[in-house]
């Protein structure tokens, strides 16, 4: 390596070291860092405080047994599956009976229209025969 290159390298190194020396005093020491962490952590609740707060928050909530009892109480007045099937079957029978009545009525109406059409056809044929 030539002297000029080495001198340039040393000057560059010296300039960089000067910048580091200016920056170093602004950095905190290990003790200062630990003290700052302790100061920042001090107002935070401890594990025991958190457990106590959770117990206090959970205390008024119902237990599993209480929830199951409430569900059984709420479900009790609802019809059973068998009762629902019986109701559906009964309603189906009523609907079928109603439809049977409607179909019979419709058949009668269709029969009357067909008879009228046949009678009209006979009249038309009779009129054609007169001519």
C-alpha cells in the first residue's frame, strides 16, 4: 500500500473516530439504562395485582352450573321434537283436507264449463244444420 493511500485511509479513520467520540457522551451508561427501565416499569401493575383484578372482574359472572340451569329454564317451555312433529302432521292433514275441498270445487267448475261448451257446440251444430 502506498503512503498516500495509507494517509488517506488514516485520515478517513480519524474523521470517523472523531464523529464517534462526539456521539458517545450522549449515550447512556448501563446503569442509567437499567435505572430508566426500572422507572418506566415501576407504575405498571404486578402479576399479583393483575390476578387480583381478574378475580374481581370474574367474580360477578355466573358459574357454568348457573348458566346450564338458566338454559334449561329458558328451553323448558319450548315444544319437544315429538310435539312439533305432531303439530306439523296435524297442520298437514288440515292442509290436505282443505286442498281436497278446493280440488273438488275446481272439478265441479271445470265440469260445468265443459258441459256448457258441449251444449254450445250442439247449438252451433243445430244452427248449421238448419241452414
